[in-house]
C-alpha cells in the first residue's frame, strides 16, 4: 500500500495525479481561509415626521456631521427607488430620502383636505429639512422631485451645495409632445372625461412601462419596483391624490423661466445623469441645462426613465465624485 504524506494541511501532488478522494479536516480549511470578509454596510434608519397633517416617511443614513444630500424621488416611485444608492453614498455622506404624502410609506390624507400641489410638497419637504437642521445640502432630483427641489433651491439658494438631476425637467423642450398630450388636455380642461382618461396611467401595466421602456435588457429590472409602487398608490382614495397631482403639474412649466434665472444667477454645480431613451422627459431637456449653467456635467445612459435600476453603479460613482468636489465648498453667492 502506498502512503502519501503531506505537510500541515497541504495535499501532495501525487494524490491529485491519482485522482484520490481525500478527507480534509475542517481545521485545515479554517487555517487556509483568507481574512474574514467584511459584509458591513451603513445602517439605514426609517423615520416619520408629522408635517401639515401628513405622516411623512423618510430614510436616513450616514454620519450626521457629514455633508448632506437630499434625495427626492419621482413618479410612481418613492424613496424605495434609492434603496441601492443610499448605502453607497452613506459611507461618506449624510443621506436623507423622504416619501411625499400620498407616495411610498408616507400617509395619504384625504385629497379634499390635504392639498396635493407642488407648492405644498415643497413646503412640506422644506419643513422636514429644517426639523432635521439641514442648514446646507445637495439635492438629487428625479422626475417630479425636480419641480419640488427647484422650488426649494430658488427660495433658499444659500442652502444648496450642488444639484444632481436624473431625468428631471426644467425646460419646455424636455416635455415629450406625444407623452404629455393627454395630460395637457387635462390641464386645459379638467373635465370628468379628461380626468378619467388619465386613470390608465395608474395601473400595474403603466407603472411597469415606466421602468421598462427604453431599457436595453429588461431582465435586469426587478418587478418589485412597480409592484411596490402599485401597492402604495392603490391605497383607498389614492387615485384621486394622483389625478390631483397630475393636474397641478401644469403649475411647473410657467416656473421654468424663474428656475432658469436661478441657474444663471447662482450657478449651482450640477451633475446630470439621464436615461436618454426616456419617453416622458426627452434628452433635449438634459442638453438644455447647458444654456444657463457654466459648471454642468452631463452623462447620458442608454436606458429609460429609471436609470438607477440598470446603471446604479456608474451613477453612484459619478455622484460620489461630484459630492467630493462640491458638497463642502463655500455657500453659493448669487448675483
């Protein structure tokens, strides 16, 4: 009988050559393992605040004394759209991501009592930042988060260290004619018929299309996104909340010149990360920012409205570099 000898936990080459089956002690496996893998990541905490008659849910992570970034979500989502981005940013930054009333985990007060307007949303979010003592912060704006965030930025330019825009519009050319035609008809004539026509936008199929249209590989987009949106937005009475909100979007285009004047006057540093196949907010809306901003960086991604879903790593890296350059700079002085 041949005896094979090994030293320590090693196995002789002859054993491998003879295709022998060897039992290896668990102690040997432990001895030869690499250093322990660190699976730790920043803790995300979940809070609510009562503001103007609504329970406002928000996610918070990262060091409280680090520069802050406020993440404002789009339709039909919530702060859930930032679930992967938040831990990446929170390693070095203080991150706050609220849900607007009627969205996500926030309360959904009766639409006959609570005003679901962009002006009111801006006041609610502004109040949240003051309660959290966010004297200065960067903004991350997506979709309907843009008109909310721009109201806050234009009112308090000294508090804004920089702006990240993901498919958030501030220019007429960014509004796709085909997509917005039925909405504009509702703006012009908010009749019961025109209101009812927009109910088709409040279905699982419509929510899924928001995530999948323009995406090169739909298999990488989790259906948890739109099914979560559907569950949140299907709460009793929430259909009227969303239809009221669609109607109030008409207040945003008239403010575009004011926001553009804010860009020219204050020149906030801006990073634009844009899904170029978005059928609601076209790539022309991204390019238009260059007219008014000197310090603007634009990155176009071959995807649709929710670019974070399939380009999250690239966008996170861009945002971190942007914040490293701008989050701790001196307060913007407007002319």
